[in-house]
C-alpha cells in the first residue's frame, strides 16, 4: 500500500489551523514530520496519531474550493433568548458530519438587544446552519 503524505499547508487546512501553528507543532516534536529538502511532509499515519482520528483525504493543490463567511444579525432578543439561540447554533455546528469544518462565533450586545452569529465554513454546511438559525428566529420557543 502506498503511503500518503501531506504538506504542512494541507495539514493546516485539514485541521483548521494556521500553517505557522502546524510548523510550531513540528518544531516542538508534537507532530512527526519528515523533511524533504526545505519542505516538511507528514504521513497519514502520523497525522492520525496526532489527532487521534482518521485523517480526511487531502485536497489536491489547485483544486476548486469555496467557503462561506456569513454574519447574521438577530435584533430584538433578550439575553436569555440570545443564550439559547447561541447554544443551539454552536451545538449544531459541532455536530456536523465528519471531515466538515464549520466555525461559529456569537456576540450579544445587551444595549441594542442584538445577537450576531458569524458562520465560517463550507457552503453546504453553512447553508444547513443558516436554515437552523432561520427556524430558531422564526419560532423562538
């Protein structure tokens, strides 16, 4: 069986980290990597040992890729409703299918009674999460 190797850029993309963070892990010895010339390569097995989970296949360099960056503002919500909405949205984002990366941040402005939900990630996963936000806003029970 042929070994699969990842560049540090691919590892950073797979883990949702900055490449400098991944380089730090390699320098510290936390992530095993082999140096080929001036470049580092990480085997699939070493990446799986580092994460404790199966590694997703690397996206080929130059392959088309699209992500969404969305900010949703929900006006007229009290602190308790904002907390419920935030918890539900963050939990929903964490329960996405394996390999999907979706990042969600929420900020509540008590003076304005407004909640901002920031969603970053793949188009399909972001769209699913936005449907959940829409449902929660339409029926805030």
